[in-house]
C-alpha cells in the first residue's frame, strides 16, 4: 500500500475487470475474464505507461520542468509510439515482469522516451518540435498535432527506421503507403543490431548502428489516422467500427479522451473502453551510467481504467503497426471486410490511389507553413470551442 503513496492514485478507486462473458480485447488479443484475468493484467502492465513528470531538466533550457496540466496528450502520443517500438524491437508477445532482468532492446526503447532533451521522443523533443506546428511550449495538443510531431521526430530514429504515415482527410491511400515503405532506404534492423550494454546511448540507439545498416524491402509502418467521429460527442454509428480496430493484430490503440483530458485507449470490454491514464504526476527518472533505468514507474501495475465508449470525445487518432508488407496487406483486407459489418459506419476510406480532389500532396503532409495546416488543425483538434464542420 505504501507504494501507492508516491502516485496521485489515492483519490481513485481502481475497479477490477467486471465478471462478464463478453471478451476482453487488448491491442488485437482476445481474452476471457473468467480464465485469463492474470494474462489480461500482465498484458496491460507490459505496455509502457507515460504520465506527467516533475523535476526534469527544463525544456529548452529555461522552460517548464514539469508537464502537469498540459502534457497529457503528449504522454498519450508517447504511449502509442512506444507500443510501435515495442512491436518493432521486442514483439507483441513480449511481457514485462517486475524484478525480471530485461533485454537491452527494452532499455533502448524506454530510453528513447526519457525526459531529457536528447531522447528521440522525449517530452522536450515533442514540445519543441510542436513549436513548428504552431504550438507554444506548455500549450495543450490535440491528437492530430501530436501525430504530426511524432512523424517528424521518427525521421531521426535510425535504429527503429520506421515509415510513419498520417492519413489525412479520413482517407488511407494504399499507393502512398507502399511508396513510403518500399523506399528501400538503409534500415538498421532490430535483429541486426543487438546492443551491448557498453555501447548503448541514452537516446535509445546503439552507438555503432550506422555500421550495421542493411537494405530492407519494406520499412515497418506506423499508420496514424486522425479522425473526427461526430460534432460534440461520438456518433453511435462509429462505435462498432472503433471496437473492430482493437481486434486487429496490427492495432496500436487510440489516442483521444474526454474534452481536453487525453487517454491512451488499448482495448475494450462490452460497451467500455480500456485505457491508460497519464494524469498522475511522478518524479522524473534518471538513467544509470549503464543506460539501465529504474523502470517500475513506467508500467501501470493496477487494473486499467475503463469508461463508456459513449463518453469518448469525437476527436481521436487511431494507430496501426504493420511490420511487414504481408501485415499491411492483411490490414487492408480486414478494413475492406469491416465495410460489410452491419450497423458499422466506416470511420475512414481505404483507396488504392489518391483521389483527384486531393489537389496537393503537401496538404497531406501538413507542412507547418501551409494554410491548410490551420484548417486541418481546427478540424481534428477538440481544443477549439468554435469548431465548425468544413466542406472538404
């Protein structure tokens, strides 16, 4: 019990999973509460959990030393991206067990998110990269902004060598994704660089990764789809489709939440979403000299939170990870089948080629100086109260 005193958890009552015949879905895995409760909790605990932190080095040297009150969507962005890195380097079957010595690649992944300026996906990097997207440091992000920022940061992560695609205008263009993933650029394969403890850098990348680059026919894909599923509340017609996203083996979950309060959704049971909540302030963690970390505070060791799907803010981003081309082809087939499910309204369109009404590919990339960036930001982010439906 004393351990909980270091968290802001005393005001919460964490409910256990309901005794229900309904299956529990966690990121593409199906469980039964009656026979697999321990497996469910182990799967949830194994996800990397990023929360508010305090007393980290000042952002930009003179900025905030805590993200309490403003960083929840940035932390959710870290969680969905960390899940992509876990799938990339450790695999979906990997589990974190308290007290068990973890492999070096696990610490490489974790170090990529530590609260310091030279970690690839740190709160420092996300906040500073967000300035280019029109967000001042300490300003609240919506799901689309954090997706755009993570895409830019991923270009520096040569160890993971990810192809990050953000599907705008509710449309996934298969041709664009294949072109991105088959660009045949040098890739530091996960298996190709087993990091020794002595050559691990804190930013999550083995030092001599450049020497071990190899060509790969398909760069692992992180696909993020910002969506608006209603005006002020989620349209019920999308609920079945949203549930199906958590059933897909490629699922990275969903970032969103309640208005101006972000959560990382990892699954559902019945009519409730299962999520990890970043709204707990913990002290910043310093890496040891070996590059290993005291890592228990990065794993949520109580039953996860749940909320009614109907309470979900309509502004979300859905994430998928396709490690191989076969994974992507399988994902496309599942999305096509989804359109046949009765009572399920498609959340986005899957097309082979770019529709003619997409006049300029730069609009899709949301370049910071694009006038469309502001328009799309208004369209996808729920922080603007004067939200209006725009004819696209």
